[in-house]
C-alpha cells in the first residue's frame, strides 16, 4: 500500500454549494458541538443571551470566532482532557441587535473585547473515541481576554519601543488580540499567533506603522472610544500597537500562570507557530508565516536544547535564539513561469532556498537596525535582507513522520497585478507561480540534510489549488485531477498519525463557489496529491483548527464566523442550534449563528 501506515477510511463527500447551511460529514460519521460562543465556563456564569449581553457575562463565557484548536487528552485514551482555543475576532453586527449601539454601545464594545482572546476548557467523555462534553467550572477552565496581563519576554522586552504611559517598563501588556492559528509545543504549552492587530488601532501612522498596515481611519470595532490605548495619537499611547503582533505562549494546565509574549520570534501578522525538536542538536525550531499579501516565511532556532521533562527550562527556549526569513530560488529555465499555469519544462515547480538570519547570537544581523528594531519591525528587517514575497503564508507545519515542512499559501489576487504598495506589479515566480492567485497553493520544504536547524532547504509545490473541472492550472503533485476533491484557499494544516496532511480552508465560497471544508491529502507513493474532502462547514463559515486523532476515529474543527454576511436581525446561518422558525429557542440555544468547536466521530 502507498503512504505510511493505514489511514482511517471515509468516503469523500461531494463539494457542498455555498448556499447550504449545514455541516456535512461522510456517511457513517456524526458531528456535534463541544462548546459554542457564549457557553458558560464557570459556576454562576449566565447562558448566552445576545439581546442583553454584557462584558461581565462574556468574560465568563466561551469567546467568539474560535480559530486555533488543541484537544489535549490527559494521557493516551484518557477520559478527561483540555480544549484550548483562540478567539480571533468578533462580528458585532451578527452578535448584537443594531438598535443597541446608540443606547449601550460602550457595553457592547467591552463585551466584544471580552469575546476576544483564548479559552481553556476541561473535557470529559465516557469512552475513548466517543464524544466529549465540556465541564462547567472545570478546575483548569480559563478565559484570556483584553484584561489579562501578559509578560513580555525575550530580547525586546523592556525596549523603548514597547513602553507606554500605562507600562513605563515595557514588560506587561494587557491582553492578546486577533489570535489566529497556533501550535502545541513538545513541552505542553500552547503557542498562539496575534495576526491582524493593525485593525484595532487608529492614529496617523509612522512609516513603521504603515508597513504594519495601521491607518488613520476610525476602526470598525471602535474601541478607541472606550479605551485610550487604541488611539496611537494620544499622549503615552504611541507604542501600544507594538505590544501586539507577537507569538504568545500559554500554559493551559495552570490557570493562574501568566501568559508570555515571546519577542525573540519577531513581530508581524503571525498566523501561528509550530515547533519541533531537531533530533541531532535538541534545539527547537518554530516555523511561522506572516499572513498578508507579499509577506514572508520565518523560522526561529533556539540557542538551547530541549530537555525532556524539564518544564522550567523548556519555557525559556523561545527567549534565546536566531530568527530567520526565507528566500526562495526557482530552478526552471528563465521565462517559463508565466503565471498562467502549466508545468515548467523540468517537470516541477521547485528549487532551493536559504534561511537568512535577522538575529544571530542575541544581536541584530541586519545592518542599520538594532535587535529591538528587528524584532518589533520584523517586516522591515525582511525587506532589508531581500526575503521572498509570498502569497499570504498561513500555517507552516513540519510533518512529525517525514520531517518535511508544509506551507499553506492561502491566495493573493494581487500577484502579477500589484505589489504590496499597490503600485507596481510583482510578477509570478516559481514558488508563487500563478498570476492573480485566487485559490492558493501548498509548498513542501525539505531542510538540507534533514536538519531542522539547517540554513538551506529544497522546496517543491505540492498543490496548486482550484477546481480542476474549471481551472486547468490546478495541480495535485501529478495526481489525476479528475479524481480529487476541488480545494481553494488552504489555511490551517494538521497531520494524522500516518503522516497524511489535513488542510482546512478559508475563502472557498467566494472563489470556487463551495463551502469551506477539511481535506485529507496523501503525500507518499501513488496517493501523493490525492485530495479527499472530509467535511464541509455551513454558510459563510471558515474551517479552522483541525485536529485529527485518527487512532480514535475523532476529528475536530473550529467552525468560525458562520453567517458572517448576515446580521443579528436577519441571520444568514442558523448553525449550530438550528432553532426552527417561530419556535422559542430552548434554554442555552439561540436563533442566530454561533461559532462553535465541533467533534466528528463514528457513533
Ligand atoms: Fe486569521 Fe491568516 O488567517
Ligand atoms: Ca523547476
Ligand atoms: Ca488562519
Ligand atoms: Ca485565513
């Protein structure tokens, strides 16, 4: 048989048109939510009541727009465990009645702040492979939101660039923001990426802030009307935006622990971070993407080695080390990448690459920039060393089976049309081979010598996404396009125990016209490039956080922003409660859509 080990079997579902408000799973599988927006996490916390939502209630409830997801059983086959989840952003027009903005807008804005951040929730189940329930009042339950103190650590902690009037030492930040994807470290902590944090700040931007896409326009969330710190123009607030855009590390086992922002990993629009231990040296390597058009791919290599079982030591690993940015070179004859599809004459989109140091041995490796400047304005450091502008790097994840590294490049319709400054054209290249890249692609990186700490790599394109029935440039590593599920906008990645790649998508409805979903991709032998769709999410939702525990026949997804184009008064999705029309919602249910974490299992 092809591949590594035996995958669990399912019949791939047909792609689901984008007007279908259902969560669709293969025959013989069932789904149910584990926890939904507004579910109470603590004793005495109220059930969700969107007509009367308060910040105090929300701070005790599961947050909005669940994205990254970790499911951590307390041991193999354990009947207890933890769910850890990011709450990336809020859709206020869907969450709250429009009429309330004029009378209690301040409270709604504070409730939206409390719906951001992260949740840690205890789980229980009756048998391995059976569905979990969450525990109200679990001893490890925790909400992290915009009032939660974070410690800044690493080389930029205390930097002048991170000091504000509220925090003159530049070492403590209130809250985490726009947490997108993340990863679980080998030492059991959770990493979470602060992504589009620019959209919460207002103020005449400096050059550095413009490079971070901060603008002078009032924000959609309007928090600048509630708290001073979101207005960079106010006295003492200038640096507040510099205190977001980091990788944060949380110990989910200890609800009293102070979460940490790791400045050694740089500041950009972090999708997430995935860590592995280099087998030869024991040093740990974190792979990271900066999710904007024409942004870069990064990796961090720790100075010190991982020590099995030494939690205190391992929690210092991400504070000392070198930060690198990727530069790609193609190997096909010049002029063959025309951006319109078709393989180059050497038969593959492939080539070599180098990891260019931005910091080295605790100092800046970029001429003219201090280490504080490199870490706070990391995009500018990447510009200075000639990093390769990519088509929106999302999850970057090493295979635990093969050691190869996979990069989801979600899309970039500006490729070949504009550059990031929206002025000149940045053409297709071999690593980003499609002009107006609507459907995205997936890269496979092989570190030289199989060493995670190598400074050179080889690469090839695994998938050029799309619907092969309509797009002849879609490419599936040579697999027969007539036998794959159409896929568009790869975002989050995961692996099962056999080393097969799982991809969740964000943006398929507006591109190939199908709902977003979760897909399994073979990587080895005759099944390399075979894409099979496992599930599909409801109207206007994105599929996030996939977790695949194939030994237990369990798959988990975070269903983010269902019905996001609707409104509170006129919902466009009714997931997951599906309260019948004119019926009174049962206790704990609501009529409109709710982001929710879903488990898929074999009943
Ligand atoms: Fe929040 Fe990059 O997706
Ligand atoms: Ca080539
Ligand atoms: Ca994402
Ligand atoms: Ca995305």
